[in-house]
């Protein structure tokens, strides 16, 4: 087995995305929670210490710590730009590698740069520059109000940057429940972020500072501009045309991660197939693909926009399965029940007074939970219980017997079931 890596073993998540962004967000999150607990001192963040800790988390962008993990599993690492060269053949530089059983495309994705005049020449930040920057920009302009946009707006604002966030839609993180969008927007504004919805960018230029012309004619100046409007599959230049596939597009797969027309040997996992835009889902797909290559019968059960997901702002947003609108659009007879996340005894210890809502979306015909969204302080770890309920299709009557411990915020499950009428 060979792994072909062009950059660092472990990919963007380990070094340029998930891990460094959480390292930047965590200190501000702790400071906010400390401010909600009487008797706990609070103060300004030590920017140098925060950036140093971020560098420690990403191992100073050195992937040598990953290599023993590969060696222990008998994985041969070949560094370089790899490309397919026909069936079961991969070329890396001048070296030809032949696969006995299968080849797996796991090239991921990169930040989409929209066709805004002057944007490319202005050398914008993407998630890579935003999470590895060695300085705090005095003024940061964020284009896009999705997950990366809101997380980076909050992170750099907490470190002292004056942040302007512009989003074309009428709400932030628009794939999530409306209340999640509202609470995150309110938190950003409270932190001093200038959030502008239903606003477009007409042009960008840089002459020292960045000059952003908005669709309405107004101009905003910043020291850096971060582009966070989506992802593009990294499928160009990897030889897809040699096996009859179109470069630059998602590599479509079936329920066992096999590429149609090449089921006997070609698989695609992670961002590149368009079905797993989150690290944990890419890892899940990789496990399934490995089992399929070994001859096991596998099938995706957690997939697409219904996958478990967390936005690490404060309030955090944890969600799995369908939103109420998505469930209704899918033709389900869906009902939503919700309670205040910290509206119980456990909430007097964690997230005291913080905004937060917990919602279950129930399929009334089957009496199972098909979606859950929890917002609030440090709710990420609460999501997995909801994921089990959704993926396991646990009946509401059975959930009623899963007694939460007292005094924990997990009692929100009891209150949700009571709100449903059990």
C-alpha cells in the first residue's frame, strides 16, 4: 500500500484547518465561559501565547510525528505529486506504482475563490493563511458566512482584530436551523464583528491595504481579506482523464465508495467525492472503503448534509441529521421540540446565562429522531448522544429510559422528551 502526499501527511485538517482553528478559538471560548462564572478572574488574551500554542498543536507544520504511525501499519510513504495512469496505475514523478487490488482517490478539496475582479491579485487569505498567520491583522475582512467564516471572524476578533464579515445570504451558517444562525450572528456582533448580510463584493484591490468595494457602492478597507465561500474538489491534474473521468469535478461514488464504471478497483473518499465535507466523515468513508477492498459488504449509513457537525464558535453549534425544514422538504411528517440548553441544574455550572437552544426533529410516523441541533457554551461533546439516536433510529419511548445523570446539562434530553409529551 502506498500513500502519495504532496504537502504534509495528515492533510489540511491536522495542519491548516480543524486543529489550528480550534487552537485559536479555544482561548476566547474559555475567556467567555470564565466571564459567566462568578469568582473566576478574566482578562485580555495573551496573543503571543495563543499563537505559540497554535504552532504547538500543528507541530510547527512538521509531519514527522505522523510517520511512525504509518510505519507501524506497514504503510509505504511516497512523497510527490501523484496521478492516475490507467487502471491500477499511479505515477509519482518518474516512478510507476502498480496496485494489486485497488487505488483510492483521497485528494481532498481547496478553497474556492469566486470570480470577483481583483480578488486573486489581492492575495487573499484562505483557511490555510487564516489559521497559520504569525500576526494579528488590525483589520480583517471576511468574505462568506459559512463555518470557516464565522469561526475565523470570532477567533481573530478575540485576538484584537477589527473584523468585518460580509455574506450574500440573509443569514449566517444557512444550512443549520435559523435559531443557530441568529445566535451566532448575535454573538459575533456582541464581540464587535461588523456582520453584513445580503451584501455582495464588487471588486477588490490591494495597494498596501486591501480595498473592498461592496455591491452597494460602499468601500471597506482592511489589512487582510479572508475568502471562505466554499470548497472545490482537488481532482484536476491527477490523471482522472486516463480512466475516463472528468478532471476538476467531484468523483462520484456509490454506497460502498466505489467509482461507477470502475467498481473492481477505484474508490474515492473524503471531500473529493462531494459526500463527505468533514474530516470525521472522510475517515468514516476511508474505513468503509478499506473494508470493501477486503471483500466485506459495506454501505454508507451516515452521509452528506445530515452528517454530524460542530461549529466551534461561542455559542457552539452541534447538529446531526435533518433540520426541520429539510425534514419537511423530504416529505416527512416532522415535528420539532426545543428547550433552553442550559435550562436545568447542570446549566448553573456550565454555560450559565449563555444563549443556547436544543431542538429535536421527530418523524411522527416512525416516532424516531431524524435531526438534532444543540447550541450553547461547550456543547460539542453533547452531540454524540444525538448522533447515536439519529443513526440508530432509537424509538422515543426507548430514549425515555436513557436516564441522564444529575446535575448535568444532559438533562436537556429529559426536558426535550417531556416537551414532546412523554
